[in-house]
């Protein structure tokens, strides 16, 4: 079967943990080229994934007529220029989040995509997570979302946040949450109100044009032992809860009997797969067990560093939709499938909400988002578009 020929530009941490193995095991895509500034890394990944085309200059990848699409997984400051050049070279683009640091920068990609007629997916992959696909459909089938709550809490302030600096969790992490809450609410955000006592520890209230509200608890001061994400939604009547992508429960939704569904995890091929079966059989309790075991191992200073470093990356053991997003990208390229993953316009909207939340945090006042009062060219419930093949 014909497969979409993808090149990965930027083969660092995320590409190695997700995009490279996910493309390799996709039934719709193949890894046609690798590009990174680091030649040693390229050499070793080229061997590992048996990819002959390894380039340090992305322009060579963009000029290659055998490449259908590029996955841009470089750091944030290069997303806009690389995406625009790739579109101008006639490539479909999957670009990591955040699309850019400001809405103005994101708008450049919106223009470039329109001119190109190609597809852009922004890596806000939660829209493709199986638990969230089901949750959204349940909300739509039961009168729509009225009141949402999202907790995203981890150890950003003590660990991975050092790379981004204080106060920047909003830009690098919350873009995912602003996007997925728009997806669940099936509406645009009209107003943002953010209050916080210290950096990277915020309460944010979103009000949607539909009247739905969403409350976000975001903290970089939590613990490894608490699962990172928790979502609750009130529909027209009744509720649903999703625990860390692993378990979905409904309570009194009018058009569906109460249900409990477990979602198996998403494992890296280099790591063991024990958790996949445990999540599928036991759901959330298995995840709690797994996290506390792993936290205990990580805290075990008796373990040599080399051993500790071999421990699986827990954050990626739950299915946040990375594989499905790549498969969907390939399906769009190959078959002109209708896009449901986040587009460049969603990247722009997430950036507008981020900018408003940062402004609200500073001024301690609600901030309106005026641009979203204008109609989205891809309105929500029919939020799909056809890309010519
Ligand atoms: N969607 C998600 O769940 C998720 C998770 C983690 C990171 N991310 C995003 O993925 C992106 C990459 O993050 P990371 O942690 O992998 O970063 P990283 O620094 O580990 O990797 C980036 C790689 O890009 C390469 N690079 C930089 N400029 C280049 C260029 N011009 N041409 C070719 N290669 C170039 C670097 O050499 C490096 O290997 C970031 O935007 C981050 O926000 C997304």
C-alpha cells in the first residue's frame, strides 16, 4: 500500500519519544528523511530507523520531490519560518506546539497556508487522544458542554520548566489545554480571567460565546505521584470525568447509560509494555499504582544514575493522541481525509487565549478576545475541511 513519505525536521527529545517510532509503526506513513543540526545524532538515528536520507540542512529536505510532508519538531522559535518555507516548497506540515509565541506570528502561518492549499496540523495532539475523542462525542450527543473543569499539574517549577523560565508554563503547556477546552466546548473563547499568587500556579476562567464556562487549575508545583491531567464536564444534564487519558466515566447523561471505559496506554517500542495491559484491565487505579512505583524508583538515590535514566518516561505512557495525529496527517496527505486535528487557526486561537491570559494575570482583570467574535471559517460542529490531494 502507498504510504505518505514524511521527513522529520528536528530529531530531539519529542521526535525520539514520539514522532519517529510513531511514523515507523504507522500503517499510512513512512520515514523518508531525517534532518537535524546535530550530525552525530542524525547518524545514530539514521541507523536505528534505517533511513538513508539524513540532512543537516532542512532546505535539502524541502527541495526533495520525494517528500510529501514534514514533521517540524524543532524548538519554538523556528516553527513559523520553517512552516512557511515548507508550505512554499509545496509540503504538507505537521508542526509542534506552540505554533508561535505571539498571535501576530501565528497569523503569518495562517496566510501562508491559505496561499499554499496544503495542510497544517499543529501538534496539540490531545484532540486525537481516544479518551477525548469519545468524551467530545458524548458531550455533543448530550446537549453540549455547559461547565468544564481541567486540572493540569506537574513538577514544572522543579524540573522541566527550567528550560523555559518562570511564568512561561502558560505559553508552553497551557496552549494544549486552551485548545482542548475549545474543542470540548465546541465554541470560541470570549473572555479570559486569570488569577495567581505566584508564577506557574494559576486559576484561569474561560467564558465561551456559547455561554459555557471552563475553569483551569494549572500548577507547576505538584508531585510526580499525582497524575498530571484530570477533566470534568457538565453537559446539558449529567457529567463525565476523564482521568489522565486512561479512564472515562459518565454520570447521568440523558442519552447514554452510565459507563466506565478504560484506555490502554501508548508505549514506546524501546520500553516495556506492562502498563498497556494494566491500564486496559484496571484503568485509573493501575495508573496511580504505576506512577507511585515509578516515583519511588526515581527517588531511590541508591540506584545508579545510569539505571534511573533507563526508567520509562511516564508522561508518555498514557495515550495523548500522538500516534493517531500522525496517522491522521498521513491520511490527509494520501486520501484527502477531512481534518479534525488542530489547524493553524487553532494554533492562532490558542495563542490569542494565551496572550489574553498573560495580560489578565498581570492586570488582574478579565480580558476579552475580540478577534474570535468574528466567525471561524471552519465552524466547530462541522470543524473539518477537505484538502485537495
Ligand atoms: N506535543 C507534545 O506533547 C510535546 C511534548 C514535548 C515537546 N513538544 C514540542 O516539541 C518541540 C521540540 O521539543 P524537544 O523537547 O524535542 O526539543 P529538543 O531541543 O530536544 O529537540 C529539538 C531538535 O531540533 C534540532 N534543530 C533545531 N534547529 C534546527 C534546524 N534549523 N534544522 C534542523 N534541526 C534543528 C535540534 O538540534 C534538536 O535536536 C518544542 O516545540 C516543544 O514545545 C511537544
